[in-house]
C-alpha cells in the first residue's frame, strides 16, 4: 500500500513540475540587440549594464524590472518574465532605453530651453549642481533646479533672449534635468493661459 502511495505521489509531483515549467515558459519574452562598433558593453549583474563610447560611459540599472540581461559576443540578450502585451511592451521599452545608451555615448544629447517673462525679468545662472532662478514673478527668494550628475548646463544670452543649453550622454539624466528646470518655474495657482512666465523646452535632439 505504501509503495502504491509513493508511486502516486511521484507521478503527481512530476505532473506538477511540467505544469510549472509550462507556465514559466508562457510568461517569458526573449529578444536580442546588436552592440554597435566602437561601443563597449559590460554586464555588471543580470539587471545592470555599463556602456562606454567615445563621449563617456553610462551605467544603467533595471532593478525592480522582471528582466535578465546577458551579453553574448556582440549582442545583448534580454529575457522578460511577463506575459501578454505587457511583456511585449516591456521588452521593447528596455531595448529602446539601451539603444539610447548606445546613441548617448557616441553622439550625446542636447536639450534647449527658453526663458520667457513679461513683467518681471528673470535672472538665471548655474551654481555648482543647481540652476538658480532669481526674480521669478517678482519673488524675493530664489528658485532652484537640480542638475543631475554627468549633465552640463549652460546659460546663453543672445539679444533679449536667454536660452538654457543642457547636454549629456545619458538621455534620462538630460531629460530629468530639463524637467527639474521646468517644474522650478511652474505656477499652480494662476491661469497658464494668462500667466506665461517660465522656462520652456523648445528643442531636443542627438549630438552635443
């Protein structure tokens, strides 16, 4: 009797293992992308990579994302453990972000913002790792925007216009710095159709 029960238990466990493997396979998406010539890629762990090129290097972590990153010769293999449309969308998002790293270390990114005011002339400068905005809407205090590491910000004046030029090899960091500057001059309690003072993005592209 015991031997029969043992065999039944073994068969049950075997069937369960097949079912678990089948479910895992359904939840997995795989894809690859080529590493461009002149670009070096180092996989630090299964969720972190370092990309190096002629303009510098960027380390990007995908912690919290159900992905495994592997390097195979001149390719990067991605494995995402999520099924359906979400899995397909996720693996394409990760691919695009890695491609942005390739472009960044070879070409870089540049964003341009325009300082706009009507009644109260703003004074904008770069001090250390911050953009300092003075006299916004006539305020006595200053406003500040954080510059992310690896990003270069320059204030350029031409005639009556003031532009802020943001450059870097990490597209995420360049974009976040621009967002920080925009939000530093955002007003919540006034009608945006009437009160137009602020700093606005008007250009973003590749190249430095």
